[in-house]
C-alpha cells in the first residue's frame, strides 16, 4: 500500500488506518539548501517542560519562526502561544494542534523540535524525517535501543539533519577534554565516570512520588495521543505531567533524564567508543515506597576494553564524590580530570589542561548549531548528530535492561559478581555508605544485582529475555517500523 495514502488521509481515517498503510507513504520532498536570510519555520512538539526552552530559543533567534505548537494537552496552548508572540515580538503567531501529524502535513514547515515524554521521541523523529523535516530531539533520543536505530536509519534514508539534545556537545570545554583524551598526553584513560546525584523531595520527579489514584483524564487532554506508542495506561497524576520519568512504560528513570547528559560525556571521552563489550548493574528503587517502578539508585559498570565506564545514579541526598555531584570524572595514568579541571597525580591543586586542537561546529549554542546545520545541509556541522545520540541513549537503555532482569540479593556478604574489578567494589562500598546515610537498613533491604549482559553489536549474546527488551509492543497506529528496510 505504500505510496497510496497521505498523512491527511490517515488523520481522516484515524489510528486504525495509520496501522495499515506503512510509514514509507509519508515521504515529502527534501528541502534544498536554505539561504542565510530565509526564515526557518518550526513545529515544537511537547511544550510543558523542556519545550518551553525550545519555544524561547526559536522565538528569539533571528531567522526562525514558531509555526506550530503541538501537544496533546490543549490547556497549554494559550499561555505558550502568548509567550511565543511576545518573545518573537510578533514575528511568530503559532497554530496550535494536539496531533503533530496535522503540522507534519504542512509543506512550509522546515524543522520539528521534540520535547515530549521519552516514549514519543523516536516515533516523531521518524515521522518528521519521512515528512522531509529536520529534527532537534531531546534526550534520550529513544525509549529503547531498537527505535533509536530505526530513527538513525530514517535520518540517513531521507537525508535529514537530526540533532540530539545533549547540549554538552556544544560546550567547547568538553570538546577540548575529549580531544585531549584522544591525544594521549595524559596517558591511558582507565575509568570514565559519570555522576548523576540529583535527589528529590516530596512529590517531585525524584524521591518518593507517592500514589496517585486512577481517574478520568481531563477533557482538554487527548489521552490516546499522550499514550501514543506506549501500552494502554490508566490515567493518574503521577504520569501527567513530568513524573512519567518514574515509569518504564514512558520514561527511563533519572539515568535517561539528567543522566544521559553525563553518560554522553563519559562515552565521548572514550576514544572510538560506541557500545560496550558487556554491562552489569546494581541498585534498585530504594528508600521510596511509591507508584514508580524505575531504579532511583543505580550503578552501571561497562567494559570498553582498556577503559571501563562507571555510571552512578543517586536519587537520595548524597555527598559529592571528588567534589562533583552532577558531572564527569576521568581517571588517567597521569592524573584525574574532574569536570574539566585537571589534577596531576598526587596533587589536590588543579592545573590548566594541556593545549590540543579540537573540532567544534558553528553556532554559540546547541540550537544555533542545529539551525546552522539546517542551512548548510551538512551533518558534519552538527555537534550532536543522531548517531551519537543513539549510542549514548543506548548505554542508558543497556543499564536499565540489566537491572530489570536482575535479582534481589542481600548487601552482605559482599557480592563476588564483579570478579577482580576493584573499581567496581569501590563504588559498591560507597553506595552502601550512601544508603546508610539516608537511613536505609542495608542489612534488611537488600538490592537488585542486575544481569551481566554480553553484547554482539546491538544484540545480546545467548539471552532471548534481554533481546526482547531491545524493543516493545507498540499500540496500533503508533508502531515504530520493525526493520530499517521498512522505514
């Protein structure tokens, strides 16, 4: 049936029609090279949280226009469109739609920016690429590894510019650090460590979110659209808005929220790193007795050969480690870099980073870099191209698969699961102390020891249960293609 239907026909026929027509029917003509003075017209999808930043950036940037606001919750339309008109000084007067497919059907739209809940990121990216639009997609760029790969293939097939929302890639300081690692001037990188110590309190996205009763969604919210690719969910206020991060059906925990920024830096600083040889995790939803099902304390240990990547997520109050709480620490033969500050071996005083040449794309911000690449049509101008976003998001997904397939065990006697990896035992002991400081009886509570997963490309070796978690069952009308050939 491919080629016999348009998006407008699909919208008229409803979601059941969408399931039958195949995504290849959504193709629109590709954009040519945009001149420096041509206005770029944008759709912003998802405007409750981070989407506000998208609206602000596009409204205040020269040469861009917010043409559409797309969100299933129409309660946001009045305030967000007013903000756009004011910020743009009247240059933008956006149309507001609940279903983004209405906006994708507009051939005058050039780009789509995505700040929806995570379970929508990849599907809108794919739809937008097929519709001939360029994309800025917030982190993580996918909800699972399979759909991240399909989004990459869609960008390649339709020659789209796709930027991932890991803004540190546009930070010249981190670009300097990554180039310095590759230079070898500090010796071998032994451990690339990421930290996400970001506690919450009360009914926030972090900490204990309590229990919200199942009720009917408000009439202004199109609940079917909000669920989108996710399995059918009963409405409750711990999902809308923002606390959906605490549920595997819609989010990826704080590891895939704040943590993916530091995970991206940790991988960027390992020369040539894509996916690890293997991964093992430990932790759990500790100190919270609530509705959420994702881990709020989680350590992931990944083998990249000469370098191991260790990532620590803590959702309860915690002391900094080596002076950092949300950041990156790189352990070399010749010293340590803590959040872009170099400490020579045996010294507690930072020294300037050795000078090296490094590459950096155009623009003074992540959004400016994206818009510059949209105009040049050069993916090499992007600081966080879609493939980089896929790999860094995939590391978060790997860790979550490991812990979801783990088993509850006691903290004592100390597990021997890490073999002779002293760095793993060191972080294990610090995690036990952190939990004790938060009043958790580690003798009674126990923790989840994740399954050790061995990778061959983007699949697991000899583990059908883990491979099943590389994707999900999609609701009818919101399916991510099963293979790259079907994009």
